[in-house]
C-alpha cells in the first residue's frame, strides 16, 4: 500500500466499486444472491459523494494509484450504552486483504475520532463474518447484538466495541 488519505468527492466512484466488490466476495452465501446481484455502483457513487461532502470522516487506502480500501465513521447511530462513535464501513478488495491495510485504516479513523473528542467506538458486523477476528485482534469486545433485514432476509448482527480509542492507537 502506498498511502492512506482523506477521501474527496472524486473518490466516490472508486469507493463505491470497492464497496460493491467486497460485498459480493464477502457476503456470498450469507446475503440473498438477488440482493448482491442488484448492488448498483452508480447509485452508491452518488450516496458516497454526498457522505464525503457532508464532512464525515472517510479515508481511502491507495495502492499503485488505485483505491483498494476505505473506512468511514462518525457519531454512533443506534445507541449502545457507553459508546459515542461508530465505525460505519470498512472494506478492502479481496486481493489485498491480510496485508495490514485494514489495521492502518482503523488507526487513521481512530486518530481522527480521538482528535474530534470521541472516547470509544463500536461497529456492527454480520455474525460469522471473518472480520470479527479482525476486530477482536485490535482489542474490540462483543457488546451487543440484534437482527437486521437485508434483501428480505433477517440476519443476526453483533456489535463489537473498543472501550477506548486509545486501545487502537496504542495497542498492547
Ligand atoms: C475486515 C478487513 C477490513 C480487514 O482488513 P485487512 O487489511 O484484511 O486486515 P489486516 O491485514 O490489517 O489484519 C490484521 C489481523 O486481523 C485478523 N484478520 C483480518 N482479516 C481476517 C480474516 N478474514 N479472518 C481471520 N482473521 C482476520 C488477523 O489476525 C490479521 O492479522 P494476520 O493476517 O497477521 O493474521 C478486510 O479483510 C475486509 O475488507 N474484509 C471483507 C469485508 C468485511 O468483512 N468488512 C467488514 C464489514 S463489518
């Protein structure tokens, strides 16, 4: 990986591409096939552009001049006791996974949220998703669970929480 930087509106298309590709490779067999087939990069590009321009933290990982991963976060949406920030999305392309890019993106977001005055962070993840190991490895604990509806299916999701952003910034 060459760099991690703040996203601009021009990154909306590449982010949308990574988002859709990563959903298809990660959630095949978990999320209904017709939902995955219907994911629309162009529609998602518009919503990513809006999110980036609204000022929420979004960072991209660049390799060979191309966006290969991204992360976004901000104030927690669905309250969890004691948590003030949320990791909204983190995705990397399959061929660059397990090379430290996710860890670098996570640190970048934690650093920005820490500077913005947040204390801790939670993330919702589909149960049985391998990314649970990624969150546990970085010091997150299972803190809540619920079901969500995706494409007509009700799927269990688990919240992982980092009790302090400092756990991510100064591991060990
Ligand atoms: C989850 C994700 C963002 C992690 O990014 P990454 O760059 O692959 O992660 P890192 O290389 O920094 O991993 C750090 C450690 O986390 C753990 N880990 C990461 N991905 C893992 C996986 N798929 N299975 C098991 N452990 C994993 C490992 O302990 C890893 O260290 P190691 O490779 O030395 O064993 C990335 O794999 C991804 O986009 N996955 C698919 C989409 C997804 O699940 N997103 C999260 C939705 S909530």
